[in-house]
């Protein structure tokens, strides 16, 4: 991703130190890349490599400012140590995936809720200047309000959704009880290079690229009419960087493109980009999946001058270059 040319802030980074939990994962590795290529004093990664990969950071290891700390957010001591000499925290470490959480709600709760508590307590105790954290559009659950506006959520449909909602509640409570304010972002279906295409819990865009590039039928759960607000990872990097450096605190925001695409439309775009003529293999719908998802992004736009600079078509073309290289090499 050419982060060299994009600067979304006017604050110098040369004297600032960042901790990214889950930084060896998909989104975290992009935030690390942006911060390092823009001269951050220190970018520390705390990751247990359960879902993330050292290869995601390999292209950044020549930056002396990068520090990789292998550790677990469910371990209080690891969290405390990770905060030493850090100014800003971007908390991303979590077990993602709705189906994974339905299969193992205890593991999801442990990493996503207990882990979150360890991180926010350690951040508060260390006097961190600003903490931001990843929530998810999954918290909208069975709400029928469309587009999704931050103040109206429904009941969660999966342990994953509940775990993300609990982090938002903990963060809000920390603001009131401890005067420690963390800002949360409900990401809507993020995609881009380095998103893992392998395994039972892979997200739909990497699965579709893998199927198209291997000339296999893509699996679609349901009839393909469910919609998502797909968001290129560069838009997420933009908001995370802006928010860490901003004085705004203690709120929750949607981060998306503000456009909806059905799963069938998505396959047709990807098939067109890759040149596949295969028809999808339709499977029964999955438990826990939200039916429709479209974000109202007016709040994040107003407070942070966020702009979804990369739309889905451009984002998919860039992402194709990554998967093409991955499957041809
Ligand atoms: N990708 C999306 O579409 C999306 C959408 C909404 C929310 N989110 C949230 O954004 C965050 C980042 O997502 P991602 O797509 O980069 O996922 P990812 O799985 O690629 O990255 C998560 C990282 O967290 C690490 N991790 C997991 N448990 C850990 C633990 N106990 N201790 C330390 N590290 C741990 C993993 O090894 C991995 O590197 C997550 O909190 C996720 O729930 C992602």
C-alpha cells in the first residue's frame, strides 16, 4: 500500500510512540506500515501470533522504530510491559469471525472482553495519552434501522457481536469512573492486502479471490442478497491515525464507505476483475450473520474529517494485485 504519499494528519510523528495490539494481523500491519513510513519514533506490536503472521511485518523490519513483542492481551503483565514508554494505543487484538465465536464463545470472550479489560487497565495505569480500539458493525445485530446510526443498535446475534458490545460498554464506563477516555470504531467489513484467505473463518473477499484465482466455485451462504458496506483498509488506517492524534475522545463511530454491495454483486465484481466465469455454489445461510449492513458515516466525517478515499471498486483492484501475486508465487 503506497502510504508514503498519503498524510492525513498535520502532527509530526518523530517524537511519538505507538502500541498496536494485534499488529501482526491484517489491519494492524497496515497501521504499522503507515506510522513507520511517516517517521514515528516507535511502533511496538503486541501480538500472540494466534491469527497474525510475522510475514505481515516482514517488509517493515528494516525500520529501527519497529519493535515486535510476542505476548498475549489475556496476560496482565504482558499488557503492562507493552505500555512502557508508549504515548498512543491502537487496540486491535481480538478473535474475529462470527462463526468462530459461535463454535467457541469462551475463547472469544476471553480474548475480546477479558483481553480488552487488561489493555484498557494497563493503558489507564500507564497514563497513555490516547487509546482507540476496534469494535464492529456486528454490534448492530438484529436492528432494522438502516443506514446504521451509532445510537441505535439491536440485540447481538453472536458471541462475537456481544464481545464487541461489551468492550464499548467497558470503555464508556472507564470514561465515567476513571476519567480515562477511549474512542471506539465500528469497522464495517474491512478488506485489502494481507487479509488471510485461508481457513474456515476467512472473510468473504479473500475467499472469493482465492476461489477465482484457483478456478474454483465460490461458496455463497444464502441467496447472495445480504449486503455489506465493504471498506478498504486504507480508510481504516486513515481514521485510526487521525483519531490517535486527535483530542476527541470517549465516543463510538462507524467506519465504512457508506455504500452497500450484495454478496452476489461482490462476486460479480471480483469475477470481472479476475476474469472468472464460474457460477457461485449457494449454501444454506449461516447463523449469526447480520442480514443487511450499511453505515451512516456522518458522525466520523464531522468529528474527524474522515473521507472514504478508496471506494470498493478501486480497493478491489488494488487487492487483486496482492492475491494474484500470492497465488502465482
Ligand atoms: N477485518 C474486518 O473486517 C473487521 C471488521 C470489524 C472489526 N474488526 C476488528 O478489527 C480488529 C483487527 O481485525 P483484523 O481483521 O486485522 O484481524 P486479524 O485476525 O488479522 O488480526 C488480529 C490480530 O490479533 C492477534 N491476537 C488475537 N488474540 C490475541 C491475544 N489474545 N493476544 C495478542 N494478540 C492476539 C492475532 O494474532 C492477530 O494478529 C479486530 O479487533 C477485529 O475484531 C475487523
